[in-house]
């Protein structure tokens, strides 16, 4: 943090950033969130489908699925939860990219979203209830931070 004549701005807060393949931080986080989502899909499908059996897996699935273990069920629910928040995150990143409104809020929001969603999967798989909800809230608030930055152009001046 640096102070200029006792004044503090959000620009004074630095956070390590990650950029891959020449993309912005926000697009890098979106790309990594896609990887996280695909990994969640594959792990949840593998853990659940291996317990349901071949007949159910290749069938029409007209009936409710057979029950799976607690962990497999948690992995499936964590993936469904990811799919509920990911479209909002992706939309924010795309709007930021198309409008060029990159600022501290969009960078922090994108990085916090990915970190929180990664932690969320682990907490959900382990069955940690209270902390998991707090981490979900942090991920959701990071989307709101990005959206606020998009809608309120004055935030970049903070």
C-alpha cells in the first residue's frame, strides 16, 4: 500500500495477477473457470455414473437415478451450483472485455470468484456446511463487485 499525502485509493491495493496467453486477467480467470467447470463435470459424472451402473448410464434415464454415495452426491450438487453462478460470471467478464472497463474491481472480482469456486468444491465434497456457504457468498459477491463496476463507471476512479 502506498499513501499519497494521507489519501488512500483502491488502486493502492495490489493483488498478484495471473494472465495466460496474452489475455486480460479477467479472460484468464474465465478460461480457468471453464477448466474448473469441466473438471467438476468429469469428476461428478465419473463418481456418480460408476455407482449407478452401465444399464442406467446407457439407458434413456426416464426414471429417477439410483442413489449414490454422499460424496458423489455432493460433487454432483457442487457442479450444479457452479452452473448456477458461472453464466453470470462469464457475462460480466465478456462485458468487461467488450467495453474495455477493466479496473481493480473487475480484476479482483474475477480472481476472487475463481479462488472461491475452487475452495467451494473442496468444502462441498468434504461436507463442510457453514464455511462452504460463506465461500459461496464470497464468490457471489465477487460477481456483484464486477457488475457494479460495469454499471457504475465512477468506480474506476476510486
